[in-house]
C-alpha cells in the first residue's frame, strides 16, 4: 500500500504559501479598487454600473477569501497530522532498532 500513497509535506507547505499569496492578492486588489469611485468615471449609468460592480466584487472577494482560508486551515491541519505520523513512525522504528540491538548484545 505504501507504494500507492505518498504525501510530500514540503509540497503541502508550498501549497499553503500559494494560498496565502492568493489571499494577499485579493486584499491588494480590493484595496486598489476601493480608491476608485464611480463618480470619477463618467456618465450616471456607468457610475451606477461601477458601484454595483464594487459591491459584488467586495462581497465575492470576501467569500473567496473565506473559502481560501478554510482550505488553508485544512491543509495546515493535514500537514501537521502527516508530520506527527512521520515523527511517531521514526521514533517507533528507532525504538525497535534499539531493542533489536540490545537483544543481540545479550545473546553474545
């Protein structure tokens, strides 16, 4: 089974950095758009369309940010769990090796 299932915790860490970058990018885009006011653009119809877009963009980007944060928390949790399993297995193998080595010394 070990041949078919492998987890690269370094890749999970890189994925977390990517997710954090997405959140930063969304925040920067929202901040940049926050300074653009509809009344600076032109006609009333265009101003209204821009105001509507700003509201939808703000809501949508906030929802996207929440989803990215939730995925990020799940990945962090999984990464931590995999690392704990690896540490536990390493300790167990070292313990088994130490017991095997000490058993051999007693037999001599």
